[in-house]
């Protein structure tokens, strides 16, 4: 009989160019958004690995609808070893945020796994956007549709956003109680493990 795990998560990272921006632009030594999300991901990964559960770390960026770049820094069957940590350390921010397509990729990878609860936990610093689409409503709607498609496959999507203005759009994409807004980005390393624990309790 195949082992059916209770929870199986993908930690999904927005790797658009804006994640390279410093948290505090007035401080020369301020870490970037990406540096902080990398630190938070490392802490969460260490905790999940310590209890022996499988998980994956993926990321995405885009350069138009025909060039969605999807990265797998750690796969489900790989251990969280020095190789995975090196890949995580090598994450770079670039290009744009075509979120709907990236979620569909994540959903496909999760659909190949067996678990009672399959989760995509996405971290982003803004709303869906891309160079070839000027209407933000289109990409929001496409992302919402992707979330709904994943739900029909039994895959739960949760968004942890670092955008202080996300109230105006995030609930319409992910749904009520399916997102958190981190008002102070510096708190992400403590918020991410707490959110994950709440989602998998």
C-alpha cells in the first residue's frame, strides 16, 4: 500500500525583479526582500526536514506569456542537504510575475504526489504582472482561475504577501482566509513558520 502523507507542501517563491529591492531604501546595508524570504525559507525548511516530512521549494519569474520560468530548488524526493541549500542561496530576482501560469506548474507537480492535504504556499511582494499585459485585472483573473483549478484537484493555495496594499486585490484572487499580509517585512522569518504551522495543524 502506498504511504499517504497527511500534508505535502510546495513553498513557492515569486522571483520577480522587485524582490531585489532593499526593505529600507534609506539604509545602505538594508537586506533585500529576496534575502529575507531566503532566510525565512531556510528556517522553515530546516523545521520541516527535522520531522522527516517531504516538501518542495519552487520559484518562478516571467518574461511574457510564452516565457514563464519555473525553478525547482528542492524536489519532494530530495533531502534538504547542502546541494538544496546552495540552490536556495543562488535564487535571484528577475523579470515579472505571471502568477497563474506558475501556480498551474506547481499544481501539476503536486498532483503527482499522494497526500491527504496538498498545499501551495506562495510568497510574493506584489500582484500578478507581466510585460505583455497592461490590464492588471486580466492577470488577477487568470491567477484566480488557476487557484480554482487547483482546488478542483484537491490542492489548497495560500498566499503570504509582502505588499502593504494587497487588501485591494488579494482576497478576490485567493479567497477569504486564504492569505496573510505581512505589514512589516522584517518579521517574515518568524511569520512564515507560524503561518505554515497553522495551515498544517
